[in-house]
C-alpha cells in the first residue's frame, strides 16, 4: 500500500508540479524534503536518547542531547545533499565539501544551541501550564524548544550551503 503512494492524485499532482519547477525552486523543494528527513533524524535521535537514558537518578542534559541529535542530522543531510540535491558536487574534492558543510553546520549549532537553551524553560513551563506534561508520550516541552531552534537555522543552512558549500555544483 505504501508503495502505491505515488499513484494517489495528490502525490501525482505534487510530483508533476515539483518536476516542472525551475532549477532553483526545485532545489529548494529537495532541500525541504532532505530537511524534513533530517528533522526526523534529529527528533528521533533526541527522543531515542531520552527514552533509553532518561533513567531515574541519571540526568540527561537536554542541551548535550540536542547537540548529539544535531550531529546525526548533519551526517544524514550531508549525504542527501551530495547524492541528491547537488550531485555535481561529487566531482569536487569530497574532503573540501565535508569541511565546508561541517563549518556551516557548526555555525548552525552555535546559532541553534542558545535558541534551544532560551526556549527550553519557556516551552516546558507552557506545557506544564497547559497540563500536557502527563498526556504527551514524549517530552513535549523539549521537543517544542528543539522545533523552534530547528526552524530558525533552516534558512541559514539552505542559503549558506547553496551559495558557499555547493556554489560550484549548480
């Protein structure tokens, strides 16, 4: 059933629309798909660490956990970028591309981490005030803070990688 998803009218129309876009908007749509997958990797890793290491008496530092989940997402995003969004980049020295991508990613982490740290007390208090702490199967406050940080760095990542890391791969 999942394999027939491409045959649904909505997905077929979406695919036809994306296929006919000019190169730059098409690249941005691909970036959004890769970013969505990276988002899943990021949140999956973040929640996996909390699920298995949130043991009574053991403190799981959210700021460190979000940095680790960020690293997992960066690895995934680099691979998708080099193989799908910017395939011409494979003809460039890979070590150079990885280095540039990591520099952009580390700068993203420096932007993202304070945003996460500042948003965390706000989102956890909001979740508690709304009475959602016991109802959510995941730590909703942490995830909302992470979402805020991810959204902020998304555009930074696209434009800096597009015009610096992959400028010769277009």
